[in-house]
C-alpha cells in the first residue's frame, strides 16, 4: 500500500548519512589505536630507560635515522613532563634518568633542546 511505502521512505536513514556515521566510527577507532600505540611506545621507552639507569640524553635518543631520533626525543619529553624521568646536568652533559615512581616537578622549567 502507498501509505506504508511513504512512511518507510520518510523514516529510513539516507545512505549518505549511514556512510558518514560508519566513517566517523572508523576514524575514531583509528585515533584510539594511534593513542594506544603511542602509550605503548612511552611505556617501552620508559622501561628501556629504567633498565639503563642514568644515560646521556644524546645517547638515549639516538636512533637508526633522524625520524627515530625525533620520535625518541618526543617521547622522552612526555616522560619528563609527566614525572617519569628527569634531566640532570653533569659536566655540561644532559643526563637522563628514569624515576621509579612518578614525581611531578614542583618548580619545573622548560628546556629547549635542538635536534640535529
């Protein structure tokens, strides 16, 4: 009957809206996966630093190429910012050190470091 057909087409979700919702859900899942992978990288680098104890910053962020070096430096910035590591200066060398327990700096300051 024509009335049921009209009612059906009035209530059905347009295909374009269905695709938008699905794409949004896929994008959200991708972003969640990226965050989970980033957290895994942070944890892995923190464990590596914990095993090494104190290590010169430049040695610790060294990687097989410039991209890896940049990524390691970026992740170390998270470890420092959120109190999982600290930097000391010893004989004009930056020494990176993992902290056993998270300790947020009370009177912290930023320290720009140039990557070459």
